[in-house]
């Protein structure tokens, strides 16, 4: 899209944008930054964007704490991500550190450990490496990439025959 097309694109009025943003937030949990970016993409000015965000918060369409908990729950249960990767994702969405910590605290330690064991076991079946040291290194690298803590990974790798 060139400059002229972008300028000819119809801008939404603040009232239209608020209604559209309400639908956007009602569809799934959103963080303030996602909504802010969306409002800017609809051609709104900064003062209108901040006003709409404040109204969405007051009307309970937008709630950072609720978003953080939903994000943590979804990424952990559905995608199998570790705490580090989830934390990084929330930081990118500019969720406050306090809320990130509270949301991550909602993950049960036993469930977390069991999920990491399951992930390592499944990946272990796929790795054809015979050298035990290289095999462990590959498994550890995989789990680190999924966002799990290295001390926990090596605890499982050293205490189980994976």
C-alpha cells in the first residue's frame, strides 16, 4: 500500500472505534498494548486512543491481570511453553512485571514438572543420537528453547533414563 492509499483509507471516529474495540476485546482477552496498536491502525490520534483504552478498562472489557492469567494458562496448557518463554511473551506485550509474576505463580509446580518430563520423554523418542552426552545436550537445548529452566531440565535428565 502506498502513501496515497494509506491517506485515502477511511478513518474511524472515536465512537466507531470504541464499539469495534469492544468487539475486539470481547472475542478474546487482550492486553492494553494490543488494543492500543489496533486503535492506531484504525487511524485514531493518541488522545482518542488513550481515552478509549481508559473507557474499555472502566467497562471491564480490558483487564491486564485477567489477560496475563489467560495468556499463562493458554501458553502452558495448550502450547507446552515453560515459564521463561511465557514471561518473555508477556514482557513483549508490555504487561507489568508484578502481574507477570502473579500469573506465573498460578502454575502448579507438580504439573509444571510433569509436563517437562512428558516433553523430554516425547522428544527423547525422536532423537536417534546414541552418544549419551550429545543426546542429553540435544534434549536440554530443546527444552530450553521451549522456555524451561536449565536446572529443572538437568534434574530430570540426570535422574531419569531419557
